């Protein structure tokens, strides 16, 4: 913990407020996440976890407050933010006509990685989608689609990883793999913010938890 405290603040949230219509979902929410640190948002269904995550990545605009990544104000269209922040908020955002391997290949190349082919092969192996590499997303099982969504975050550069219930639909081995994978990324200096209902995952990555709502 002492080491983490010395590291740079990657994400800073100050006094975030967000509501829909007359209903306030979160108010006065602040936090800092440093390189190598994982923060988990917990709380009941509807507590506002996804709402906060969407504001963090610029997918939603806070009513009040600020969100900065490496000191730069977050906006989804800012290329610097898009380069540094990897998100897996849902797994519905696939191109219907691109196969599993084509998705990963496209991302790795778009982000200008040096050895895209090797990385894509490695990640495919890791998420155990090698046999499904040529399939379209619509033909994958729901857990395989989740694995593809997670894989998209691992074939690109990232300083901050934002995940909304990444354990969803993963089998027991998948949750254990994810914990190890995220732990390795944390050890490499990644900052992670996630919403999760899976205590074993939070324990595996040593996440600091922030509970939203009552
Ligand atoms: N676009 C929207 N319009 C109106 N209300 C919304 C909208 N998006 C979310 N909400 C409401 O905001 C509240 C918080 O939703 P959110 O998805 O952030 O909860 P959550 O903590 O992620 O829940 P869960 O554990 O079920 O995923 C809920 O009551 C939800 O109905």
C-alpha cells in the first residue's frame, strides 16, 4: 500500500453529481485512483455503479463535478483519453460482420501496437477463443461474447481500465483467470476501476471498495 501511495494519480473524480430527470442517482462522489491500484464500486442493484462508470469514461456527462485522467478532463472524443482508457462496459458493441480475430486485429492495429499479430494470438489463447477465432460475434455463446469483450481491452494500450461487472457470465475458471490477469496488469502499473458483485474477484485483485447508495 505504501508503494501505491507514492504512485501517480491516474483518475481523479471531484464532487460528481448525476441524475436522470428529477431523480439524483449520485451526489458528492469523489475518489482518486493511482497507478497499480484497483477500486471497486459496490452496492445494490440500481445504486448508481454503472452511472458513475459511464461518467468516468465520458459516455455520460456529469451534472456537476469533474473527472480527469492523468490531469486531462475526460471526454469520449478526446484522442488522448481514448488512448489511455480501456473500457468494458457492456458486450453489445461488436461489428456484426467482423470475426473474433478480426475484432482484435482491428483494435491492435488501430492503436498502433508494434507486434499486433503476436499480441492478438496471445490474447486469443488467453481468453480461450482460439477455436472460435473465425466466428462472428452473433454465433458465440454469451460467456464467449463476454470473453471477447474482455479481450478487446487486452489488445490495446491502457493506463486506466474501467470494467462494469466483468465477471458476468464467466464460468468459475473464467473468473479465476480474470482475477489473475487483472492482478498482473495492476502489478504492471495499470489503474483499474470496476463495478462488481463478485467478492472472489475483488479479493484476487486486492481492490479497495467504495459502496454506493444505502
Ligand atoms: N438513462 C436513464 N434514464 C433514467 N434512469 C436511469 C437511466 N440510466 C440509469 N437510470 C437509473 O439510475 C439508477 C442507477 O442505475 P445504474 O445502472 O447506475 O445502477 P447499478 O448500481 O449499476 O445497478 P446494477 O447492480 O443493477 O447493475 C437506476 O435506478 C436506474 O433505473
